[in-house]
C-alpha cells in the first residue's frame, strides 16, 4: 500500500520527473502539431480502475507522462481556436512555484506573498489598461467569473437603488433587473446573469444587423422608456467572431444620461488599451462602472486566470462579504476572499505579477502590436488566396473567413466549411474552429499566443486550402 507519508523522500524526485517531462514538452512545442498523433488514444490509455492499493507517486507520474500526447499543444504557437493564450516563460515558472508553495490566497494572514502579488498585479493591470487607480479589483478564475463578480457588484448597486440590500435579503419581491446590450454579448455574461438570479433571458439585445452590431438609438429609447429606473448596460469590448467592439464611449454617454450601470466585457479586447495603435477601439472603458478581462488569454498566463475591476470597491465587499470567528478580517491589506466569489483561492496573482514584472508595459505593448500585425498579415494571405473569402474587417486580432473554391455552389459552402473545420481539428497541424457569421459557417482564428509568428499563420492558410481542396475534390466526385 502506498501512503504519501512514506513517500516524503520521493517528493523531490516526483517533481523532477514531472519537470523533465515538462522540459521535453517545452523543447518541442514550437515544432510539434497542436494535436499530437494518437492524442485520443493517449488520453484513453489512463487506467480506469480505481486502485485499492496505489503504487505511489512515481508510478502515477510515469503513467501521466506516458499519456502526455493526450495534451493538445494549446500553449503553442498554432492554437488559434477560441481565444487561447499560452504561458510566458515568467508566468509559467511562477505558476510552478504557485503550485509548490500552495498558498491559500484569501487574506494576508493566509498568504502575505499571494496577497501582495495580487495587490500589485491589480494595480499594474490598471496601469497597463489606463484605468483609474482608485478602482477596486479582484482576480478570478477567468472572464466568466469576472463577469459574475462585476455583475454581482452591479446587482448590489441596483438593489440599493431600490432601497434593498439584495446581498442580505435576495431579489424576492423586486422587479426584474433590466439588462441591455448589443448582439455581441458573450454567453459567459448571460451565464453570469443566470448564476446571479437575474436570469439568462433578462438581456435585451439592441442590434442593427445580423452580425449583432449595436443599435444605439434603440438602446437609448429603451433606457428612456425605463423612466429613471436603474438598469445595467453590458458593453462588449472585443467580440469573438471578428474582434469588433461596441462603441463604449457612446454607451458611457447613455449610462451617464440615464444613471445606468455600464459594465464592459473586455475578456481579450481590453488589451487594445495596451497600445496606441488600437486604444481607440476601447475608448471610454475608463468611464464604465466595471470592466473585466482574462489573464489566460492575451496576458499569456496559464489557466485559469481572470480579473474584475469595479469603480466602487465597497460594492465588491458587500456582494462577497464572508466572516466567521475563525477567519481573518480585512486589515492593512485587502482580504481578497471577501471581494470575490471564492473563499479559499489559488494565488493567481503570483503568475500575473511575474509576467508583468518580467515584460512590463512595453513588452506587452510590443506583443499586442505584433499580434495586430500578424492578424493583418493573415488577412492579406486570405485576400490573396483565390479559394478563401474574408467575411469581416480585422480591427484587432481575429480574422473571419471561409473556404470558397471557385466551382462551389453557395448553398454548399456551409457544409463544406463544417467538414473542413472538423478535418482541420483532426489533422491537428494547426487549430482553428468554425463559427456562424452573418448566416455563414466561417473560421475565426484568434491570435493571442506570445509564440505565434508569420510562419504559423501562413501554415493555417496553407492547411485550410489543402484540406479544403482535398474535401472539395471528394465532394465533386
Ligand atoms: C468576450 C468574452 N467574454 C467572456 C469569455 C469567457 O471567458 P472564460 O472562458 O475565461 O471564462 C470569453 C471567452 O472567450 C470572451 O471571448
């Protein structure tokens, strides 16, 4: 029978074996396909039988290492599916220390370094995005929980406007919370609204076309019809299909005019504010009541990591208060467990601090600018290819296009692109999935990984065309 106590002396060796495998992984990541051959089989190789008697850490790690092809090279340079960053060298190394130190980053008493890193990380992120220094903030597991956190603060504010402490008494007896957005609202925001008891279906979308672009005049009319009743506006800084933005400044004007709460989902789009080349896209975010973003996307910190900022920090403390005789109280330093959803918390601030400390404002500015240039390069390659059709402008880091060979009938294109998309993921050299855009099936590669180069985006073009022509030829037979 294996017992961790009997393995005390093996802890360092187990760590070394994991580190050796990680070293091997990192050495090859720039060359390897995103989906290693046999990825599914490798993952399924893990034994399913729950052992009565385990055979110890070294055997467990050996089995895991043997199955490591089950790990997609998602932190590598050619994973353009969803919006997936990698881990910078500083963030990755700091994350290893975070696991080793195993801090409960709830309060200063439980982790001075975790709390200090989180304080600094939040402060520096505000500087990176040029947000007011006095705003409150907290790190979260990602943008979904950051949306939840910021919208919880909005709910507290909304309850106060109705003279009710909803954190104490709940929403019972109150009218429905009006939530207004464009067609760009991300499902993570509606999921957050569901978790908050406001309801997924509460959102009214004001859009002027099938892409989802904001109908500002209709939103204005809806706010006017509310006759001063408090409402929450969700602005979207960076939507997932083409990287487009709601006009945040105009939304801030409406929020001011009607006394509404403006929340901005900037999961990746907030990084537009890291460079003068794109900051105009996210102008006005500094006028919002809350804004959120992801660190595991464009900051390139390992999963999972996000952040929420709220203008009035006291609202976070109301929504997320937690107290018991045995727990610490907020003191000189913030007690982050009382400002966000989790009580026990991973010290996510360590990796965020490390990467900001390592690369600074100019390092991030350079990386974001490199990605903007890569997106333009990809757009040019798409435009030059006779069998590819670009479907949207490229304001940021996402290029929306579809495979469209000359001979194909328009009504066949959706099915063909779906097949190309599925084959692309199976082929595995480069990863990009499909979406629906303006009623069409399309690819929407997003460039956020610090390792990506021109050769990587060119490979995407080549593989889509190669797979497309192969599948198109089969269909034509
Ligand atoms: C605009 C936007 N908001 C929210 C999310 C959800 O982020 P997460 O998966 O980190 O919770 C995403 C994810 O891609 C996103 O693009």
